[in-house]
C-alpha cells in the first residue's frame, strides 16, 4: 500500500454551495474536478495522509488581523469562516505534530484581503493565511514566519498586513504588475520603516515557464529563507500561473508546481487562486499533495502537456535573472533601507496616504496610515480609513511584541478618537491578544 | 418459512422462522477448512422434518470468499490496468499478473489517449501462456466512461473464461479501490461459483426449488445467481448479519452501539434512529481497500476465546485466538475461562480454568479469582474505549458543503445492545462500569442468523449528467443516453430511481418492498469564459438496508 514519506494533513473544503455570483470564476464548480481527480487517485487512502474536517474560525481569530468595517458579519459569509478555519485546522495539526506538513484546499481565497476590510477585493474578503498565522502565534507562541506566495497575482493583501512586521517575511512571486491585477508588487515595494526588507516582491515576466519559477525558488527564495530562519514556512499556493489559466499569462505546469512544492518544503500550504478548473487544478493539486507527502509525482501530467509549447524565451530568462539580482540586493541591504526610511520620520512617525479599490464589491477606500518608528518592535500603527460606503473609522494596531512606548502610543490614539470624524474606533492590542471597539456615532 | 444462516469463526448459526417466530434454531461447528460442508450440514439439519414446500426464502451469510482472500487460496488472475497520467499504477499492484497499459480517460469521461490493441493482444498471449483463466480490466475514470474497458474485453474475447470490468463494481470514483475490488471479483469467482452450484444442487435434491439470497456487507441481500458476476460483494457479511439482527430492536430517535461478542472478535457498529451507518467508501480486507459497500463496523480482536497474556505486568487480551477456552479443552486461558472462575458459567469444568489462570495470577501478584475479575474487566473496558474511538472518528469525518457542516450531526450513543455467545455476562459488566444503558439483543445467541434471514435486498446506482457534452450515463448499470441542454436534475433523479428499482428487482428485491432514498444530489453550473455552458449533475440513490416488511410481525414475537 502507498505510504507517504512525510505525514501530510489535508483539509478539503470546496464550498460546493458558495459562489460570488453564478458565472464568477470563484464559483461552486471551481474545485469539482479537483475533487474528482483527488478521489479517483485515491489520495485520501494513502497511508500517512490524513483528511481533517475544517474548524470554523471565531470572531476573535479574525479580529487579530482585520479591522472589518462596520463589523465581521457585514464582510464575511459562513464560507469565509470555514475557509479560514480549514487553514487553522491544518496549522494546528502541524504544530501539534499530528502531521509534518499540510495543505488547506479551501475556498474562498484570501491573499488580496488587507488589514482594513470594507468589502471584497480580488475575490477575497478576509486573509485566511494571516488569520491562521496570528492564531498560531497566539496559541503556540510562534515567532518568525515566512510566507511564500506563489499565486500569479501579487499578494497585496498579505503584503499590507505584514508591511510593518519584521518577524514575518513575505515573498511574493507573481506576474509583473504592469500586465495583471492588482497592478502592484514591484521590487521597490519592500516594507515599512521598521520592517523594510521582510517584504520582497519578485515580479516575473509573462510567459515564465517551469524553468523560470524553479530558478527563482532555488536561487532567490531558498537562500533568503535560509538566512531568515523562519519557524514556519507558509505557501500561499495559488495555481493560476498554470499555462491554461484563463485570466493570466504564465506558462507553469502541474509537474513544475509539484517540483516547486518539493523544493520549498513549506510546512503549510493554503490554496489561493487558480481558475483553469478542468485543465490545471485537478493535476496541479494532485501534484502538490504528492510532493508534500514526499511521493513520486513524475507521472503527473496534464492531458495537453507539451513542454516545447510552453518553454520560456531567452529574453524572459534574462529578465528573471535581473529581477532575482534586484531582490537579493534589497534583502542584503535591508538594514540600510530601514535607516533611510526611518530618517524620513516626522516627530517619530512615518505616514502614507493610499486609495484602495475593492474591485469585487466596487468600493473605494481612502487610508491615512501612521506608524511610530521603532527599533524595539514592529511599531504602533494608526489607520484613519473612510470609504464611499459612508464608513469612516479609526483603526489602531499594537503589535504582538510591542515595546512599552508603542503600547502607550496605541492606547493614546484609541482613547483620543472622537466622533469627529469617526463613527467607530478599533484597537488591536496584540500584547494582550485583545480587541476593543467603541461606537462614536452621535445620538 | 425462511431460513437464515450465518457462518461465524467458531459456530455457524441457522434459524428457521415463520410468522409465529422462531421455529427452530441450531448451531453447527464451523469447519474453516471445509465451509461447503459446514453450510450444507447446517441447511440439512435445519430442514430436517420440515416440508421443503413450506420454505420460501433462504439467506446465507458466509465467510467463504473472505477466507479465500485472507488465506490467499485464490487462483492466478490477470489484471489489465489502463491508467493515464497520475499516480504510478504499479503502486496499486494487486497480484503477480498485473499489467498497466496505454489509454487514458479524464475526469469528465473524455478520451485522452487511445488503447493500443497490439499491446493488449500481446498481454493476452502472455496471460494465456501463464495459464490465467480469469481477467480483470480496470480503467481510470471508467466510472465516467467505460469504453476502454469494453474495448480491451472485445480485443481479448473468447480467450479467457471470464472477464471482470472495473466500471461494473461501483459508480464511485477511486481507481486503486476499483482495481482491488475487480481483482477480488476475479479471484474469488471460481470458489464462489462452485459453492453456488453445490448449494443449489443440495437444495434441489431436497426439493427446495427456491431462490437463494446471499448477504452482503451493506446489510442487504442479493440473489445468489446475480452474485456470481460480483462475488466480491459477498465479502465480509458477518458484521452486517449481526447489525441487521439488532436493528429492529434498537431505540427510535436515538443512537445505539451494537457489540457482537464472538469467540474471536467483537464487532462494533452504530445505529442512528434504527438505521445503520454506511461506510463512505468500502471494505478494507487483507490490506486492500475496496469499493464494496459496507455497513460501518469495526472489528476488535477481543472475544470469548482470545488469548490472555501478561506483558511487563500489563494485561493483554487478544488480538489472536488459539482454539477453544481451557474449560472446553483448549490450551491457553481465555476470557471465557475467566467467566468460569467468576462462577458465571454452569456445568463447566472450572478446575481447568483455575489451573490455566495460575500463572496469570502469579504474574499479576493476586489470587486467581481476583485475576479473573481483572482480566474480564480489562476486556470490557478495552471494548468500550475502542467503541468511543469509533464514535469520535465518525464525528470527525470531513464533510463537503457549508450546509452539511452547519447541520453536522454528532453521534452520541447512550445505549449499548449486546449479542453473541457470552453477551449476558459482558452486558452486565458494561452496565456496571459505564453510564450506558445496556440491553441484550433478543435471541442474542442467534440474532445474527435472524438478521440475515430478514434482510432486504439492497443496491445503489450512480447517475452522471454532463449537458455541455450532452451525455447522461451510469456505466455500472450499462446505461448511456444522449441528452439535450434542457435536461434537468428532476429528470435525472427520476431516471436514477427507475434504474435503481430495476436493479433491485433484478437482484432479488420484492418490488412492493423498496425503501429508496437519494444519497447524493448535486448540480453545478458549468461556466466557461463567464458564460454558463452546461450543467454537471451527480445523483446517487440506494435501496436502504432494512428488514423485509412481510415478516415485521414476527419481530414482536421474537422479543417476547
């Protein structure tokens, strides 16, 4: 009987009764053929592969990361609670050593969801990886975590959440933002003043094939991971780099995904996007599962696989090498980068203004973000956010390892918040693992 | 009158029932080396002095096919396996003559790569040279499109005695299990067929020209003749017989645990509101996982005749058995001997039990009586612990839709029903050491044979519609039809029910006594490029395991 070399946990939650709308790519049918393939291959019968029932996350789990406006119930459905719960289940199984690694094959996805949530962007409402990671930090005292996002779209939500966190290394490999949603993820986006260099973006040119992806993993991602020494590696395993994906332009194959998985050796993989539901997902998912379990995946192949047809051009190869050099340089000069950014501080604070568009729900948000420059912790964050839904709230984040000064600053911001102009104020005090909110609407 | 016969590891139980209740019940010793003889002896003994014309139904639950697989006493068979991309099919090898071949079908049943007729011919020649007479043919996704399996058979026709095709064993997806199930069918076919002919001949000689039913692991029956093509379906029916025997007496609107305590094992199962739970995929036997439908049960190697050992001061009961208890002439002390020492058994030679327990008692450093109590208590607690594990495992079973997860039913049994030889003694102790309400199944010594006698014919069908491709198909039922884009789920359900009723009656059901239900009912819009291009419909329906209606009246009489 087939036996896994690494004990692997799986949560399979295809949410067969949930869709954004009937003809949306993020629909009921999305994991149907993956389920067929996984069942026919008998994946769940493999000795050492354990299927778990997904847990449901709690409001507390969500409030560790997100400021949902006006509240969680307005921006989440049952499916989001279960999808994030599936990731959490795998995280717990890995940390309790029931399995060595695990894969949450869940939907809806989450990597475009940012810290503040007014609605859905890029098919995402809440960030399921971040919810899982922060639960694991609170429950098991995990410190350094690395997230490698291999979805074809830039993981701008995860980037936003960990922009100021020096203990979370976020590396995103994606199709160049000049050619694809969400239009961000360039090499110069490298994190805030307290955490520059722990956000790394690797924009890859269209038509990058197996060769380019695997080159980047081996020569850029793995050396950085070796140096960062995370306690946990998370793979945001989007599958839309596949050559048959209808909404992207890359040339990655199922076997390539399996090889990437076996190189990366992530502890936890979480499904993100991937909309070639017949031609790619059944094969890519089977390949990823086999690779995680340490089993032979050499016979996994798409019916129409033709390596010649998807081979990348020499120009693409050259561009990828250039990007890799830039990213490694950013990583190596992260200390200088932090100093430079910290020098821009006024009265000890760095500010940025942003306009964020929620494409799925058609909402526009305006954000004024302020961070206390700090050498001792991630720094207290104050976000003044308003949206064209009419919402206007203040959101304050005190990081888990906050120093006394940042705790005090965060508290002060929250206490100061008044009904002009805010309707509500939120405070995430992660040092106490507590969430506070106050209603400021005038009667 | 009807006859129910259940072959167990130690005894074979036979009952004769009529509308007044049990007319006759007997036990014959099971001769594992000659089950034909055991079964025929049981049938002869129960029909002695009975007018053969009065017997209307015979149901057999045997271990013949199970044993021949476990003991590896099966003939060489050939397996031809067409996989296509995926896990290397050699990892699913079931036997020596196992040949992966070209050809591939995808998840929607589309042909991706053709069969190579020359390759098949050449394997056919090899199998013939090796003296193989029975051939299993299995394709990946053949439950969606059986054409490759059919084509391979066509190429090899007339060259072998019998073919077994993967798509006929089940409508469920699972290539590896389909291979194992088809292999079992081919491997036990000759012995099963010989058995059928022997029983048939014997009954005919006695003037009983009535259909014989055979019990399946899912607690239903099928007629013996239909089972010839699917002999794997008769594997492991023992636990099902006991569950069916307990089911009628289990509490309504409540969950109950069933323990069948035999000589070798304790089989455990769960009834929810009188309905037994089905295993989601199928039986596991001899290291092979199959698609053979089965009631969910768990077999624990603790029975009345289990060997007792003391290892480093720790009590271990089972999982093996070496013949009889010492009081019945065995060489090793057993829980049955413990019962004798505890004074629970009448008319037995307790002297032998005391003697056998001396070394156990000295290893435990307690008097013999105390040791017997400790051993018995240990066995009972172990059974309860394992039962709780089974309940937890069922409750943590993954589910696939939001609705199911929210409505997720949690099994919480508060009642235990016990049957089998030593049932009363165990029941008494379970009640003492746990919070369960514990009762005996009426006629606990032969309830398994009663369960077999009264079991209804069951079956399952799967129907798959893909309106984008214009296909409606149920390969298992040899059913295929073209459909138009306006085909609906309602129509699919109606067709599935028709197929199910037809199959049930064909395999021995009474058309007036079919309790049918949907097991799966899913419809997906197929969207390509932001347009709905079709519907993907999956329907699964079954005849529920249950007891035949005509004999409901005797249940009351039996429990009196």
